[in-house]
C-alpha cells in the first residue's frame, strides 16, 4: 500500500469516527419521534372520538329543538282561538260597562230621592242593565 492509500483510509477512518456519534444521536431522535408519533396518533384518535360525540350531541340538540318548536306551535295554535274569544269578551264587557256607567250616571240624581224605595224594590222592578249585570256575573262563575 502506498502512502496515498494509507492517507485515504486514515481519512475515511476519521470521517467514520466523526459520523458514528451523529448516527447514534440521529437514531435516538428517530426513536423518540416514533414514540411521539404513536402519541400523536392516540391524540388524533381522541380528537376524532370527541368530534363524533359532539356531532351526536348536536344531532340530539337539533331534534330536541325541533320537538320544542313543534310543541310551541301546537300550543300557539290552541291559544289563538282563545285569544280571539277573550278579545270578543273584553269588547263586549267594555260595551256593557259603558252602558252601565251611562245608566248609573243617569240614575244618580234620582238615587238620592229614591234610595229608601230602591232598597225595598222587588226583583221585577230592576232595570235592564242590572239584570244584564247579574246575568254576566252569574255566567262568570
């Protein structure tokens, strides 16, 4: 072997001596990355499970909201005629109250004169407004 061959082999041996610690360090890092890769896969699987659970909860929430909407719509449909009936009864009561007020105001000047007689008056002598008021009160029970 010539000196050049010896020098080339020595240089190759020196380069190998430098490269071996780098290779060991690289191998340790690759092993660590593989371990972290498994943890990353487990994390991705748990995220996928959480996503599925959230989607299922969202579907249940949607179904509950739709059911609640239908229930409210049914109750509104039932309440609508009642509202109309109440509106009619209020209008009628206001009309009767106005008539009664007019009759009371008209009867006040006479009430001072006829107070003792009115307390003794039979039911047949009652005014039409009093009879309507009594009917309305009996009907409200």
